[in-house]
């Protein structure tokens, strides 16, 4: 295959387009039950619910709290190119009044890199986002990863702290961060770091620990060569941290990689499953992890030989090993997949597919690690963004952005009830 020379920015712009529209083109080539697995989950369990975000809001994300409450966060763009970062808490079926986390910043509007809020405890929250530098000087490709901390449940937030680098370092391409709670005061972050792009044409996976008091550990290099702009995933299993991301080889093979941290030491990266997907540009389609401690689920999109597929694999040992993957899509996958583990060896997967040029948001109940139930549709539209899911006391809360008939973005939320 002929190699195409591209600048870093050209690659990102091309990759962003590939994340949706090119999925319809030739690059992807396509247009007996154990009672312990629980009741079947079908379209009858699903309903959309009102969201607290106003029309025009973008990049929503949900994260669960220990008590079953769910944090919904989103951006509200302003006319001057800045935005306000907001959140609302859903508890006992009702949304709290939205609260501003930060405002008037040049937040990144990359739909694959939504900002988020994680709860370390009922009072200690950490919010994070990517943004362009605030300087009026030309900043090239620089993207900065910031965090703020609240120690009173989100009523007040600290000044922003730069996570991905020191202020003295030159501009870099960074982002696609993931965060995982370590304990009531500490969280782990991973992100993609492009500081070596101009020199080596490589993007790295980095990590550091951040604390509710605003301090941070030193930065650790986890993998010196990753895909340029696919989202990352990070969870804390019973064995330690487990990260998933799209790797990269000099031959432009972009399979999903895993890396573990046990007893404070990161392992060497390893391929989760050898799809051998050769693609010249980043597909902007990262993996997702979920865990209940020992049992862990990994879901991802891949398209080797122009055959798009969403795959799901389970681990029973905290991510040390995974069973052979299941292909869960119906043959028209766009990816952007999510998975939520449920009790009794059950799980629900979410992903996007193409139907005659229209995106469909689908779900599928997987019982006993097997495909016994068919996928069902949750929504469809011409421009559905990246969905995000979280457990709630009354089921699984799912959010996604979608443009309406006037091409204005809306934050949509739905609840999949679980018996």
C-alpha cells in the first residue's frame, strides 16, 4: 500500500473525519440459558429521559458514584470560542441544579475526547479536560490537559492544574485522557502525549497519579508508540490498574493493547487480540474497559481487511488473560463501543452501526459470556456522537450528543432498566 506523508495536524484532521463519515466509504468495506444469568434485557427496558443540559451542549460524559448516583458533565459553547464546563448529579431519579466547574476556557471540542468528572468519595471530586493554550501567541498543535478538584461534593472547585506537562515545556499534542479512582484521595490518569511527534513522528502513552489536595506524582512513560488520537480506557481491578488503548507499529498496525500496574509497577504493553488491522490514519475509535474487581470486560472496534467489527472479550483474573473475543455487531459497525458488567456473568454492550447512511445506537445483552440475545436499537440519527455509560441504582445511564434537524447539538440521556 502506498504510504502517505502527512503532518501531525493533517493526520488528526483526517482521523476526525474518519471517525464518522468515512465509515460509510470503502475504507471500511461495508456499508439454552442458565437461570443464573438473570432476566433478558430488551428494547422494552429502554427509555430516553430528560437531560439537564441545554440545547447546544456538546461532549457529554457520565460517571458513577459509590452510592449509585451518576455525574453527567458537558460543555456549553460560547460565541467567542470558549465554553463552560458544567455538571449535574442524578440521585433518586432526579437531576440536581447544574453547577459550573470551569468557564471561559478554550476547551477542546473533539467529540472523542470528552471531559469528565470522577468521584473519589462523596466529597472529593476530580474534573478534567483538554484545551488549547490560552496564550494569544500561535500555539501550533499544543493541547493541555487540566484538572480541578472539589472537596465539598462539587460546590466549589480549585484553580486549574496542568496535568500532562510542566508549564515550561514546549507545546505538544496531548489528550484522550482517562482517569480511575485509586482511593478516597487519589486517582490515576493516562493520556496520549505527542511531545516527540516533530522529532520521531510518534505519540506516547503517559501516566501519573493526582491527589485531591492538588499534588501529583512524576510522569511515567507507558508506551512510546501508540495510535495518534483514539480514546484510552483505565480501570482499577482487584489486581491493580488496567489500561487499554490503540497501539501502533512502524507498519501501521493499530490493534488494541493492554498494560497493567501491579504493586506500583507497570508491565510491558501487550496486544489484547491480534486483529492485524493495517490503517494509515487513526480511526478515532478507542477501546473501553469495565470491571467489578476480578471480572473484566474489554470492548473495541476493528476493521482488518476492510471488515468492520465490534468485539467483546472477558477476563476472570483482573485482565491478566482474556477469553477469545465475541463479535457482537450485525455487520455494519461504526464502533464507539461501551460495555457495562452486570451480576451473574452478564453484561450489556453499546455501539454504533450504519443503516443506509444513518447511524444507529444499538445495545446487546450478553449472558454467560455468550451471544444468546439479539441486538436492539436505542436510537438513530444522522449525526450521533460518542456514547458514554455508567451504572445507576435503577439501571444503566447512557448519554450521547446528537445534532437535531437544525444541526444544533443536543445532549441526550437514556436509562436501560436492569431487573
